C-alpha cells in the first residue's frame, strides 16, 4: 500500500466519521447554533486539518505538507469572504437562525461533490493543454483586481439562472414551512423558500469554485492535496459562519487581502514555467502574512472604515 493510498484512506475515514458526528448526530435536528458551539466545532475542524497536515508531512514529505497548508489557507481566506454572501442570502429569503444549519449542511454536501468535479476537470485541462495554466492565472489576476476596486456585491436571486429554472418547473410556496424544502399542497409537491435559498447557495459555490480551484492549483496539481485542502476548509465553513456572522463588520479589510492573494497566486501561475517561478515556501509566507495583516488591520482600523 502506497503512502498516498494511506493518506486517502485516512482522509476518507476522518471525513466520514466527522461528517456523521457533526451533521448526523450533534446537528441532526434544526436548531440555532450558539457562538460557543460554533467556536468548539471551528476549533475541531482546524485542529483536524493541522493533524492531517502533519500526517502528510510524515507520509509524503515537506513539499506536499507545505502545498496542503497553502491550499488550506487560500480556501479558508476565500471562504471567510464568501460568508458575506451567505448572510445576504439568508436575509433575502428571511430564513430563521434555526433553519440555517440545514441549508448549510446540504450546501456543504453539494460543494464537496462540485469541487471534486471542478478539480478533476481543472487538472485534466492543465495536463492536456498546458496553456490553460496561463488562462487560469489571468482569470485570478483579473478577479483579484475587480474584487479590490469593485463595489459592494449585489444579491439578485430572482435573476439567478438556477432559480429561474426551478421556478419554471417546480411550484414555489410563499411561506416557509418549518425546515422543510418541499411540502404537499392540494396533491401537488411544491418547493419552499428554503429550497430556493439552497439553490442560490449551491449556484454561488460554482462561482466560488471558479476562483478557489485555480487558486489552489497555483500551488499544486496533486489531486490529493487540492481536494483534501478544499474539503477540510469546506467542512469547517458552517461552524465558521456562526462564529463570525455577528462580527463580519470587523473584517473590513479582509476583501482587500483576499483580492491580493488571488492576484498573487495568479501571478504565480503565469510564472510557473519561467526562471522566476515562485517557490511554495515563499508563496505560503505571502499568503499567511497577507491573511494575518488583513485581520489585524481590520481589527485595528475596521470600525473607522465601517463608520465611513
């Protein structure tokens, strides 16, 4: 049995057990997640990711361990920025706090499946057509610039393509019925606004993946490292949402930091086959440094910016 196979098995077992405990046992019933509960689960997922990283270090070596850590940090920084979108979606559909966990649970399941498809497709494209690495790099740089100098994101679910498809073929109720996605009314099965919220979150993840997958591919093209780093970040996203939802206003400069990271990893992709290729150690230092600087700057000066 190869070292890589051992890591895949360890990952599958860890994810399977934790997925069952987190989403199937402790959070099986809809309830509002407290700050304390969110803090505990966030700590658990971050700790598991770091322990898994140590396992990669011993089984696959220092280079792979650094790649995993860089990929995990990229995905986490992008995920925190995406929490703003979740807040807007739940607010738009008037989703109660107690019902949010169920939507996020199924959103996570869908995201894990979608990311697997995007990762396989992305790696295959780069292997078949080496020039696509420059395309991905260019997309990341443009996205980073737009994020830094663009205005506030506008949420328009009714213009969402997936929502329009659902509305065309499935009746939609106006009222939320508990935490159910579908209800029976007069012999007809109809979707509730909670299901539309889930559709918007899933479709939003497709857009997120267009940024995050190429970003992680900038540090490694190893499917094991790309997917596991994504999966650990995604699995901890729900608890992270409840941990930060009430203090998101503090992170005023996070978007600027994330935009810099996207532009930086885009540049890294463009320089891959040149004499100026950026080593993983330097990349990790820049990514970690920018995240820390963004958070510290936000905490120190975020209130001033928010007030203006």
